[in-house]
């Protein structure tokens, strides 16, 4: 698996390492505005590199994607519900984040904001 990481996903690993370096540099310099986003991007690239290295297997060298996939009807419904969740939940979470960052969420009846 290590060889597949190095052979297939080295570019994504390099991007992840560079993003991590930028995040650490920003922390040392005291600039923390976008550091969380950069660090999250670094972790996402590391997970993507893992997926690229492991492809086409779900479990290393034992279960491939074709044998691990569910029935077509099940996969269709999972995709439909994922789309519905993506369209409804993600925008609401973004609005909640912006409201919290602005301090517009108020505390009522002893419940913390």
C-alpha cells in the first residue's frame, strides 16, 4: 500500500504537505484568519491521497468497489437522499456558521448561544 501511495498519489500528498506547511507558518506568524480552512484542506488532500492509493479497493487488496457495491436500487436511493441532504443541510449549516461568527445568536432561558 505504501508503494501505491508513493507511485499514484504523490502529487496529492505534496499538495497536502504544502498546505500543512502554510498552515503551520501562518500559526507561527500569528495569522489565524484562514488557518482552519487551510488545515482542513490539508487533511482533505491526505484523505484523497489515501483514496487514490487504495483505488479500486474498498478494503486493501481484498474487496474491490464492484463487489462491495450495493444493489442498484439501493444505490439510487442513497444518491437521491444524499442530494436532498446536500441541498438542504449544507446551506443551513453555512447560515448558522455566519450567524454564530457575527454573534447574532442570542441566549434565551439559560441555553448557551
